[in-house]
């Protein structure tokens, strides 16, 4: 099975099969998760300086910050699995 890439914004892509979870970035636990990932050097920021709107958790334990809404990422993920 080939993992088709999913666009995370600003031309940044990742294989759709590597995504474990997509969460909103507003709560205190997610902010702690971001800080812990930064300390472990497992944080990838693809926001291009914009506000973080969604956090993508990968199966490799990486935490990816994106500037697009979680609903948009989920729609793109679902459209890739429908093809």
C-alpha cells in the first residue's frame, strides 16, 4: 500500500499513513505536548510563522505544527483515502 502525501500547508507534505492523530492546539495539555516535543527535538513546525491551528501526531513520535484547521487536514486525509 502506498502512502499518498497529504498537504499540511505552504507546500509541506507528509505520508498520510504516518498520521496517528490530528488535534486542536488550544488546550493546555497540547501546549505541554508541544513543549515536551521541542525539548526532545521531535517538533516540526510547518506554520511559516503563522498561528498554529492544528497539531499532527506521527507514528514516529514526531509532533508537527500546522497553520491549517484540523478539520481541513482531516478532509484532505479522508479525500486521499477515498481515491
